[in-house]
C-alpha cells in the first residue's frame, strides 16, 4: 500500500513537472503557425493580378502610395488617372 | 560523283542519329499523361499522378502550401472506422475470453494450501515502479479509449457539456502522465531484464500450457514464460506508444503530416493491443490466481504458492538465503 501511495505521489510530481516542461516547449497553434511569421511580399499584390499592365514596362508619371487600409482590404481599384503599371510594383 | 553521293548520305544518316539522340532525353522529361499546368487538368488526374496537390505561398510556414493530401482521407478512414473495430475486437474479445476462461477454470488455487510461510517476491522499489507504471497505464488507457470510443459510447450517455469537460481533462492527463509512464517502462526494462531472458525452461513451460489447464505445475525461475511475454510486451509496446506519442505531442519536430498520421496509426493499434494484453495480466494477477496479488500488494508470497509456480526460483532463494531464513518469516514479513 505504501509503495502504491508513493507511486501516486511520484506521478503527481512528475506530472506537475511535465506541465511546466510542456508549457515551455509548446506554443498554441495560433502563435506557432499563424500570423507571427507572416509577411507580405512587396513584389506581388492582388492588384497586379487583376490589372492587365504590361510586364517589364515602367510606369509613366507618379504612382500613389497605397494606404494601410487598401492593403488590409485587398483593394483592387486603381486611383483615377493612375497608370496601370503602378499596380505591378505594389 | 558516286563518292560524293555516298558521303552526303552518310552525313545525313549521322545527322539524323544525332538529332534522334538529342531528342530522346527531351521526350523522356515530358510528363507521361498529365500536365499540371494545363488549364483543363482534372483534380482527380492530378491526385492519381501525385501524392498531394501543393501550391505556392509567401507565408514562412510551408505546410500551409499543401492544398490536398489524399492520404489524409485514408488516415481519417483508419481512425474513424478501422481503429474502433480493431480496438473493439481486441478489448471486448479479450474480456469475453477471460470471462469464459474464468467460468470454465475458476481461480487457480494453491493446491497444497497455504503454508503460512512468506518469502519476499518483490522489493519495495520494484513494487513502487510497478504501481507507478500501472496507475499511469490505466489512466492513459481510459483517456486514450475515450479518444476512439468516447463520442460513440460516452457522449450519448452524459451529453456534450460533460463529455467536453471530461475529454479536456482526459487529454491533459494523457499528456502529463506519459512522462511517469515512460520512466516506469525504462525502469522496468532495466530492473527485470536479467530475469526475462528466454531459456529452455520456458519452452517446457509453454509446452505444458503454464499449468493453466488441469493441475500441472511446470517449473519456472523467478519469471515464467508467460510473465516474460508480458515483460517484453510492456517494454516493446511501451516504447512504441511512448515514441509515437511524443511525436504527436511535439508536432512537426522532425515530422510532417504524413509521418504523424503513421505515428497515430501505430500508436492507436499498439495501444489497443497493449490494453487487451494488460487485461489478461490484471486477470491472472487478481481473480485468476490465488496468492498472486500479494506479490505486488505486500511484496511477499506464500512458500507453497512459490513452490507450485516458481519452483526453480524457490530453490535458488533457498540456496542463497537458507531455508532457515524462510522459516523465520512465518509471521507476516515486513513488506516495505
């Protein structure tokens, strides 16, 4: 009986140790596999897919800098008067 | 003129051969039947040719690039259909066999009756290791069976809320108790290895059915062939479930999805077979044999029990410690 009780105590101690060990080793799936390591490739955008600009050409005139909300909401629009080539670089 | 014609023909023939030789590798590089880039390629055609459909991505986690992996369906079919069947047949089948055997054979009694003399069978440390491993195993088994059978058996009985709470606690217990279980398996391996090497006596013991049928008592050393089989099943099965369990507990540490699917399959099958074998072990250590539980409960066994089931071990112990020492243990021997 004493051996069994000691075994239960050892299980508890090792289990608590395992809890802290796992806590230091494991991450939640949200932190491990999602946004922490995500980045946006500045050479590619949905805008360049939706527009028919010529490859290898350089835009004529000034291009508007995209605002944060335009990136966030995947803005497919092109500001009036802007060259379609501007979409390639943003 | 004729010579010029022949030279021209030879040159043309050589040129054709060179062209054919150059074209052959190019033809060999072409896909046999499916062009993955073709707009009209069918998904099923791709899956027949490739083991997965994978795209491109900019997120560093390359696992997210896999769009379809047909082996996932095989794995789902395994753990939703095959594993419950294998587990159900193994566990319930073993229970049925044990019940039938008990009804037919009953408890194996000490035929010559109790002598009143106890001899030490297992030390306090051995019993500590046994009970640590056994307690963990029972909880790991119940929490593991819950993963496979819980939603079919418990969920309809206790409802989704209670089942959710129970499953959460069981999952934590399954992970946290794995460490003590693994330690126990390692200690069992080291502690009892020398006594569990197969020898000629074990062949005879097996040929005589271990004395389970009739009233035969084949000789055995400290561990008989049946106990040796249990030992190796615990060591090898324990190692298998521990390794595969840790692969699942630490996903993507040297594994990918396919590796973990295989690990889960091995873990599940070995675990249910392990549980079935342990049911037999529990049976023979409790209601199946008179005097057997005392060995792990108190650390001592009756001398007549030892003579009937481990006669060669008793001879060894008597030669080592002297019969007089055993006689002196007539009163309850200190177990711990």
